[in-house]
């Protein structure tokens, strides 16, 4: 197989929960969205249950998403009017009195959790709801925030790479959250079978504009240096929750006392659409000034501007990758988080038979 | 579960063939292009019957996780159209041509409760479903109906796998199935998966409608090879084409018409789609409707029939049907 560094367009595991949509996007209109290569027609029954059917009618494969919702939980094909229930089973064939026994479309397992509708397009017998990645700050008591979706024209792995190494903030996001201490400070990487963590502390530094504003939202008139942290939590295959914040310098944040600071969680979950496109769902959550809708909107819009810089880079990077098929990737020490992410994903791909097995490492003689 | 029906033909090597009952053999095959098998899948096998290439569908009873070994079980009955005899003749080391697994009868994961109902050899279509439902800890009952225990395959294995969830109904042991009682006890959110002879299927479908249950929750698979009457030789006439053909007990009317040179339209060839429908102009006998395309009401009218599976019968002389094709 191609090893981790040179596999530039990574396949995606099918046996995983991916976010198909925000909770508010799933309603009594039919949403058409492709998840992990599978086009889906997504809607909500009158009882409020989210449903994800294959977006191709059993009969002649017309997209069901162009059809209409009928009855309590059904959908009608836009072409010749076959109706299906939420289980994907045909409930009526307009031109005949019986129902063909093989008439079904796949209905994929769905879970609504953490403000998202998650779908499993792989083997449904493995679709354990407990495997939904932890994004609890999305709706836990004591947290608030909001986010958006970015449709990025790049392989999903490039977004994961981007989020696992935040030294790029210094160069790409210089006007908002970047500062030179980012690439100068040490970081610690660790991993388990399903997670990777990268932790970085910058002590006694001047806060960049974004964080100074946040400190002043909580501590009006704040001046001075801060201790800043970024703790990146990856959960396979494609969810990254980043614990970020600053506290007044020397007030004990590294030891666990964050009372003199502001804490946010950048919630990111990347759903591969096809090999060179992904749905990037993100939100910025915070645990202070919960009452302020103004701050929620300011943070969402501020982060949105920052992420636009990422999006432009990711699209340009994918284009350069495709324009230079004979050039390979090389790695830096700062890539350790991203490289662990690749390895965990590649192990899953291998387990699903989507990646040839790794050659046995040659034994040095 | 995604229903995948791209027909990919491959070679298969027989690695085991053994009798399970006097009339049922278990045949284990190593396919050349193995893929993971989902419950409800079958394979089509290419066979030669009486010098003609033909194909038969057999459910996959069980398979290894990687699909490198799949097991079929084949019943040879007096009504079999010659395929079973060929299959029964296969021995270890023999090679056959077969498709990769096809799925017309997908098991949906996630129903609140399941009843799997198998009549006779129909157990081959639902036993893998039962294994999957057990693995995902679903609430299910496997109901297995047969005439006599000595003709029922896999009873011991099923008891070991499913314990109390297996309910046996054995005709000659005085425990026949009461279809109305079974269906009457079914609740709204239950899905019933059924494979068995047409009499059982018709009885369950009727009881299902009468009980006011949701039609889509009744799922069944038919290979279109059983009827209300034993197959009998009959004559089919197509005046518009100037054709007459004799349909032997082991061939279908569609096959006989094709052999006589009629250009016939069809798709499923198992009584589901209705594409092979012919108009009945005159009938000397009665139609044995073996399809699931027509409703009960349409079957009572005798103006049309699905010629891929349905037949004509009488008490005495050779039945004759005069038809018009599309
Ligand atoms: S394509 Fe959907 S009913 Fe024909
Ligand atoms: S060909 Fe489909 S019903 Fe006869
Ligand atoms: Fe960024």
C-alpha cells in the first residue's frame, strides 16, 4: 500500500457515524445530501424522527429528494409516484393493486445527537448509537454557541490535517488568532485506538485580537498578558473538538484553575462527500456570558471569517495536489497529530478492505 | 440494507455436499470473487437441464464473514424443474458458475419486533436473518413450519442458536401452524419476513389484510416455483402468431413459448413484476395463479396471467389456454 505520507487522496471508512445535517436542516422538506459517497434523501417524519433514504427510487433510480412527503412518514417518487415509508419499504405502486415484494430503498440508520443528524451508510448491523463521537459541548448545560457548514472542495483528510496542527494560525490567520508564540511553543501528542490529542500551552503572552475581545467580554477593561491553551481532541474518523482559551497570566490555568479566563470549544466534524469534497460542520461553543446572543453571533461570524481563510487554502492545496500528481507529501515534526489521525483512519480502511494491507516492515539487517 | 443487484458472474468450487434430509442437500461453495454476504441474499446458478442452459436461484443459508464460503441448501421434489437434480449431483471438487450474492429480500435493521416465518425449504431464506437479528440483539421470533421433522433441515442447529425464539410447527406431530392465530397476535410495529410455499404465503397475506396490519410490514420472497395445484402438462395457443406449444410439468409457459419461437417480454421471471402478462382469450381448465403480482380480486377474474410462473390445470383431459401476447 501507499504509506501514510504519500496517500494524498484518502478514502473514507463507511462503518462510521457521519453528520449528514444540522438538526434544523432536517424538516418537512426533503434535503438532498451525499454522505461518504452515498446520495441521501433526508427528512423528518410528522412524529419528528429523522429519516435518511437512498436518494434513488427502486424503479428507475429517480432521485427521491425531488419528490414530496406523504402521510405520517412517507415519501413519493417524483417520477411515477411510487411511495415508500420511513423504513424504505414501498407502500404503494400507483399502476397496480399489489406491491412488488422486492420494492425497497435502503433506509440508513440515523441518530440525532449534539444538534446534528448522524447517519451510518456502512454495515447497519454495526451501527451502535454509542459510537457517535462525543460533541457534548454542543448542547450540554453550561455551554452555548452556534456554527455553520462549509462545503469544501477538498479531500476530508486535508481539513483534519489543518485542524490537527494549529501552527498555521500564525501564518494564515495573522490578523485574528495568529501569533508567533504558536510555532515557538512546545506541544505534546498522545493517542489511543480511536483518539488523538495534541496539547499546547503558551504562557504569559500578549493576547491576539480575538482573545483580547473575549477576555473583555467577560472581564470588562481587561489589560495584560494571558496564558493561552489549545487542546485538540480528535475522535475517529473525522471529529475534532478543540478546547481553546486564555486566562490572566499566572492565575493557575495550566494547573486546572480556569476561573480567571475564557474557555471555548471549536467543534468540528468533517463528513466526506466524495473523494475531493466534504461537508465541514463547525460550531464555536463557550461557557461564559451564556445570556448574550450578541456574543454568540459575534463569535460565529468571527470564526466564520477565520475559517474562510482555511477554506481558500484547502481548495488551493487540493488543486495543487491534483496539478502535481508526481510530487509527494513530506512531513514535519508539527504533523505528528495529523499523522496519527491518518494512521487511525488507515487502520479502519484496512479493516473494511478499502486499503491493501500494509507491507510487513523490512527488518534491518 | 442496501439492495445490490448488479449481476457479477464468477466460478465456484464445491467444497462440501451432504444430505440434511432424504430430499435436502447442503452444498458449500468457494466462490472465485468472494464478497461479504448480507442476510436475505441469494445466488443464481447456471445449470444445464435437458441440454439447455438455464439458471436457478438459491438463498444463501449461511456464509463465512468474508464470504469465502457460502452454503446453499437444495430441495429435490417431484415438482422440481430439473435444477435440483443437477445441484444434488454436485460433488466436492466440482465447479459451477454462479453470481455474486443478489439481494431482493433485504432485512431492515431497526424494526421494533420481527417475526421470521419459514415454510419447509423457505428456511434457507430466513435463517441468516435470524442469526443477524440475534447478533444485534433484536426482538425476534423464528417460526419454522414443516410437514414432518425428518423433512425439516437445520432444526438442531436452529434450536442451539435461537433457543426459545424458535417455534416449530410440525404437521405430523399434531402442531400445525394456525396462520390466523399467528398473524392475529402480531402488533403494529412488527415486521414479518416470510418465505415458503404459495399456500402459506397466500394464507398469511390474506390474514394480514384481514387483521388490518400495515401492508409494507409484510415482506416475503418468492422464487415463483410453487402453486395451489400440482403442475400438469397443458397446451398454449397463440392464434395471432399461429403458434401452439405444449408446456410440460417441469417447464414454464414462458419457456415453452420462447422455445416455440415467440418473442416474449419479461423481467423477473418469478411472478413479481407483471411484465410477462398475457391476455387469456379462451380457457379450457382453470388458472393456477402462482404470481404475487395480481391482487386476489384480479386473480378471480381470469382474463390475464403471468406466464413466467402461472399454469393451467384441469381434472381430466389436457388443459388448453388460448392467449394473446404483448
Ligand atoms: S423512478 Fe420512481 S416511480 Fe419510477
Ligand atoms: S416476468 Fe416478472 S412476473 Fe413474469
Ligand atoms: Fe485555521
